[in-house]
C-alpha cells in the first residue's frame, strides 16, 4: 500500500491496527525520504518520501510489533539539473499482537 496520503496521521495507523486480524500483518511500501527531487514539479506533492524511523514510530504507537523494513526496490530516473538519480522504495511490515 502506498501511504503517501496518510503521512504522519496516527489515527490512520490506529485504524489499520483495528481492522487487522490478531497476529495479522500490515505491509506498506513507499519512497524513502528524498528531498523533493523525485516528482520534479512539487506544486501538488505534499511529501518527499518517508523517514523509516518516523514510520516505525507511528506503527509502534498504533500497537504493531515485530516491525521490520528493507529496501524493496530502486528507481533510476532523470532529474533536471542532476542527471540520473537513484531513489529507493522501502517495504515496512508490522504485526498485530495476538489476543
């Protein structure tokens, strides 16, 4: 799931926790923090990727445990005045505690 619309919204992560089955998993993927280069024209872009530590904190506060992340993919794309730039996409997985 791309979580860009929900960045920093703790209530959304609590909702994810609430609908997950006991011992169920939430899997999220998105861009790592990248400083605004990825989209080029940022007039309608409201974030520049995610800080993994911050996202981990949101999941922990929502109740998830066994949280882990890894780089899932890289995207190589041209960026104006910077040439070809590599961007990373992470996968983060959290587990709902069993009852």
